[in-house]
C-alpha cells in the first residue's frame, strides 16, 4: 500500500541553535515560546529522527559535538517554538554513577520549563522499554506532560512484525493509538505523522504553527 504524500504539516522555514544547558541550574535560553523535548536512550535514533523531522543537518552536527551530547541542546524553529534535544541516557558502556547522572538535569528541565507543550519519547520498536525508559515515562505521567511515543527503526522489521510490536508496546505501556508513531529515519515513515502530532501539541499549548 502506498500513501500519497499530503502537504507537509510542519514546514521548517528557520532553525537556529540557541545553546546548551549543562547542569540542573545552568544556563538555559530565556524565551516564552512553547517547547517540545525529545528523549530516549543513547543510540535509539534520536539524532537521525531530528534530522528527518527538520530536514536539516544542523541538529546532527550539534549533537555529535563532544560535550554537547551531555547537554540539553535548544533550537528555535520557525520563530514559533523551541525544540529541546535531551541527552541520551542509559548507554551500556558507561559506569553506574555516570548512568544515573542524566536524571537531575532532565528532571529539573521537565519540572521548570513553563511552556512545555510535550515530550517525544523515543523507543526502539524491536526492544522492550528499559528501566530508564520506564523511569522517564513514569515521570512524564506524574508531571502530566503530554507525551508522544515514537517507535524508531521500524524499517528493521517487516510491516506485519512492526505493527505487532507497536501494538504490544502500546498495550504494555497503556498508550493510546494516536500517542504512538512507528518511525524510520531511513525510509521517512512516520515523519509527517510526527510533524502533525507536534503541531497538535503546540496548538494545545497556545502556540502558532502556521
Ligand atoms: N535501520 C535504521 N537504523 C537507524 C535508524 N535511525 C538511526 N539508525 C541507526 O542507529 C544508530 C544510532 O543513531 P543515532 O541517530 O545517532 O542515535 P542517537 O544516539 O539516539 O542520536 C546509527 O547507527 C544509525 O544509523 C532507522 O530509522 N533505521
Ligand atoms: Mg545523538
């Protein structure tokens, strides 16, 4: 089945890197725009997804710069909203102490961002959510942050297997269907669904998206 691409729900007219937040009470951009944050474990495909989403290489460059990957990186999109790229957590090869050090920064960010329109939580479609993933999802639920779950690397499974995994994850986490988006940075599957979901979050937060 092929679908005919409709109009792009989120045309990126401008993208500006604002800087990084390195610690819980460190610098962050001063802005009254609504904000959307992207979270997930290292290697889940976040940088690839962000590049697909904004159709730019800029995000990848920033998120590959050593040091910047432990920070929350802020981008202003279309002068309309802020995109916050949270540091990837749970990388297997770092020590236990290092593993937990993402929490204060991310938790402080989530608590203190006044116009947090939502969080996009990335999960690998092939894997069970990790303990860190569950910690994040529980925290988002506790703070009542609107959450979209993107299931990455859907191209690694057959259509049927991907649909089955999406169903299982959705049921396991008690998510709604419209909260769950299978995504592939390789094929572009899910890009426009995600873009549309973001415009929904921004509008609910009183932001402009046209
Ligand atoms: N097959 C497949 N591989 C992907 C996809 N997205 C990312 N990857 C691969 O997964 C690895 C980690 O991707 P990256 O975007 O850097 O993940 P990050 O650490 O979450 O920023 C890289 O080897 C990517 O090429 C995808 O949609 N499909
Ligand atoms: Mg990355």
